[in-house]
C-alpha cells in the first residue's frame, strides 16, 4: 500500500515554540524534519475580530500513515486553542528524499 508524503503547515507564536514542536515531532517519528520560516505576518479572524500577529511557520514533512500521530502531538503540545494544522500531499519529489521521509516516520 502506498504511503504518500505530506507537507504539514503549522503556524506558531514564536521560533522557540516552532523549534520545540519540530524537535518533538522528529523525536516521536511523527515527522522526518521541520523547517522554521519567518517571522511571517498573519491576518485572521478570531472570535469575531480581525487580528494581526507575527508568527513563525513550521513546515513538517511526514507521511499519510504518520499524520495522525503528528496531528495529535501538535494539538497536545501547541499553545494555541485552535492551531493551524494543514496537510497537503506531495505529488512529486526526489525519490531518495521521499524514501528518507518514509524511513524516518515509521513507527518505532
């Protein structure tokens, strides 16, 4: 059965939080790696008001099989009430990189 690779987007309040979440995800074999991007400016509606904040974008590489573990870890450890956790399938990529992501996210 194929196990597609996913790119997971998760905004964080700061670089320390993003790094902590990335390290926890990699240590748990829920993601192969995480990249911190930012700071970024976010504009969004929250509890009826338009908000602006500076955040750090965490990009995590995982697989469809490992996604539920990653989502659970992020929900448990993320400081936001409703964290942004979005996954998009990777349709193409370097085969050796895809294989590495799959190897790193196998259940221990």
